C-alpha cells in the first residue's frame, strides 16, 4: 500500500503529511523521488530522513522555496533536533497552524500531495476484498484498468487526483461507482476500497 500511494506523488510535489503509521510508511517509500517540498503541520522523522537523503530540497515550492514550512517538529532525539534543521538551512520557521493550513497558503504551491493517514491497514484489507467484488471487473485486479474502466494507479490517475483532497475522490466513488449500480455501495465500504487503492 505505501508504494502505491508513493506512486501518486510526483517529483517536485509539496507534501502535507499527517500523523501516524500510514503517512510514515508513505514517507519511507519516497526514497527514489526528487525535489520534494514540505509545507505541513508536523515535521517527523520520516521528513528529516528524506531531507538528509536529498529527496526533500524544497526547490520547486512557489511559497517559501528552499524552505521547510511546519508548525512543529516531533520525533526521536536521534533524528529530530532543531540543530539538524538549522544546519541543513531548510527550516523557514515554525509557523502558526492557521497559516500552514490556510487554503490560500497551500494553494500557492505548484503541486501538493496530502496523505493524512485517514485510512488504516484494516480498512485496506477489507477494501482489497471489496475491490475484487465491485471494481476489478472494470479496473482490473491490479488497478491497471482495461476496456471498461481507467487505471486507478500510475501517471494518468496521479495527474487527475494527486492535487485534490482524498474526500473528493471518495465522493466521486460514492456517487458514480460501481458503473452497473452507482451509489449502491455504502460509504464505509467505499472508504475501505479507497484505502486499498491508496
């Protein structure tokens, strides 16, 4: 699942990352990306490791280019120290959450990917079975798409959905899917399917 979600994040994207195991796993899968930026409420160990490895450079950011923007940093003392950020020269400031999360501020970035850990592994497991039942006939079991439905992973999917809120994708699935009975799958089941997809 983390590598699938990481595939939706384009090089040069600005990350807004949540708290929890899923965002941490996604950060761990971003090691091959380039020139990512950070504009997030919380800066964690995973972000610092990506900075150290040259994955996060903040070069492509429109607002505060070259700088991490965060409200606070939280992690283990091994990875997360103010000293490390000062040496790397990447911390603009610990700014108020109201500024960091303001839609006007976030909209000034070229591309933003938000993965706030809204889904659990249990949801993804349930979603795997539900996807097979309701979605695989059109979108294929491996999310690659086919004659009856588009791919739900890869560049085309990423281009359409990576800069939009996950709740918007959930709303689309809820209202338009499955093709043979739009709106017939419950909201929780659709959330589980989305957890599997991401």
